[in-house]
C-alpha cells in the first residue's frame, strides 16, 4: 500500500486526473439528462436550475473563464510558496507542500470544473434551442464550490508559509512513521533485534537494485508473504533512506529450500531520486535540522526559528528512543522471521540530529541553551535505558561547548541547564 501511496504522491497529476475523470462522468450524465430525460427530470428538480441554450452558453462561458483565472492565480501562488520554501526553509521541504492533500484537491476541483464547463459548451447545439437544459445550473453550483475552494486555498497558503506550521507538519510526518512501527510491534508483526545473519540456510543470493537513488519504501507485507511462500529469509544491508547504485548490494537472501528461478524480490523495493518520510522518520528529523541550520545562517539570522525546530526535535527523539534497536525483523503468521532490515540506533540518531547544529550554532548562546533544553525534554520523556544514550550525547555536546565565546552570565545559564540535565541522567 505504501508503495502505491508513494507513486501517487510523486505524480502531482494523479489526483487532478481523478477529478478530471469524475468531471467527464458528470458531464456525460448531465448531457444525457438534457438530451434524453429532460422532460421527466424537470418535474423533480427546481425550475431555477434550468435555462435556455443561449443563457446556458453565456453562463458556462463566463464560468470557464473565471475558473481558468482562479487556476492561474493558484498556480502562481504555488510558485511563490515553493520559492519561499526553497530559499527560506530547505529545498527538501518543497515536496511537503506540493504533495499535500489540500493542494492537490484544490487543483483537482479547478481542473475538473473547467473540463465540465468546456465539455458542456460543446454539447450546446442548435437543436436544443426549444428545450431548457440543466448544464448551466450544475455549472453554477461547481462555480460556487470553486470559489469556496479558492478562498480556502488562499487561507491554506497563508498558513503554510508560517514556519511554525511547517515545523509542526515535519514533526508529525516523522511521528506517523514511528507510530506505525510501534503498532506493528504491539500486534506482534515485528520484533526488535540485533543485526545478524540466519544460521539455517542452504543457499544465499545477493541482490542489487534496478536503479540509482535513495531507498524510498519497501513493501514489507508483500516481502514477508513472498518469503514464506518461497522459503527464504531476506536480510537487508541498507537502511531505508540510504543512497544506492545499481552495483550496490542491498540485501542477501538466505534460502531454506531450493530457490525459484523466477523469484524477483527487488520489485518490492522502491528506489527513487529523493528520500520520502513514508517509512523514513529520520528524513523528517533531517528536514527539521536543515530548517534550523538555514535559520541560523548569516544570510537569514533567525535563531528563534532554529530554537523552535530543536524543541520539536525532542518529540521525535522520544519516539525514536521507544523503537531503539539495530534491526527490525518482520514476522509471518507463524512468528518466523522473514525480513530483517537494519536501522540506526538511538545513539546514531542523536548524533545525526545535532552534529551540524552543534558546529554552526556553537557561538549562539540561545542555540546552545536550546540544545541542552532539547536533551532535557527528551530525557524527561524517556526510560532509563534511553537516558544512558542521552548521557553519552550530553558528554559529547558539553565537551564541544567553548565557554570562552560567552560572557559570565551566559556561562551561568549553561551551567543551570547542565545541572538539570545531569539530575535527570543520574
């Protein structure tokens, strides 16, 4: 399912195409009513919806022009938003706006309504002059819907370019991916393991991807069923989000019986030109870190935005701590391990979250204090085992703080944060 979701999200035309198809069906229905069932339908619908052909042509022409204008303005607005996302936040956040359901739905409504009005005009023939038609009434309804969506879209765009909304949305992207793992664990469909090769097998086979790019999604459910049917255990050597080439070894298949020559499990692994947060919660964390880095750059110089990103990162780090393991194994109905995929440990995730921010924010007292605050928030929401990992990162970060850069009052604030964190990590 996630593989098809990814493909639908990658193709921006997909959702508008569905609306266009629906508009063609609607056009066929309305034209059938106007040409075949007009007399009987007029007895059941209000007379106000029916007009003569001349008036209907005028109304539909005006609606088509207005919808095309709204669509043009919407596309222009989208370009402005994309420019803002790329220059102010991060190029990786562009896909977040373009693949949002709201954006695609608005474009779909505009495209579908325009197709309906133009198609209806095509069927406004001279031989209908003596007959009242429904097409313009439906067109007016669609025009009102388009106006409503247009106002909603302007409101949506105004909210989307607010950095606080973007940060919250990035956090939720990561949470969705992490909570899916927790639900699978509670349902006993996965286990958290150390990464190791199976011992009971007759033959092995190494797999290479069919393309160069990032591992975007893996159809774990399909792979698990395939592994049970053909009797093998698949151990991936690359994580979701890793960059691979056609010559990279991404997995090893351990067969427990003679393998089938027609077996092709690479079809379950999607490799594309960019990372996606569908199964890659670390990507959401990376985007938060990138927004923070862009905010503290000399060109933008907005440390408050960076601090907001770092605080929201703490919520993701708490969830990462709850699924901490070297690898995840997917189980079949008999609870046998079928697919094992490596993942970064909580210690590695902590390092990935802060190693760049630590360098570029080392002279900004507010960033240093917020990093310590983030560790405090993470420690407060984590269990004892996770706090030990936080302690190692704390020692790494504290060792890199150069107190010579700061005034005595700044150092005092740092010591206060350190005292609180040390109390939690005892």
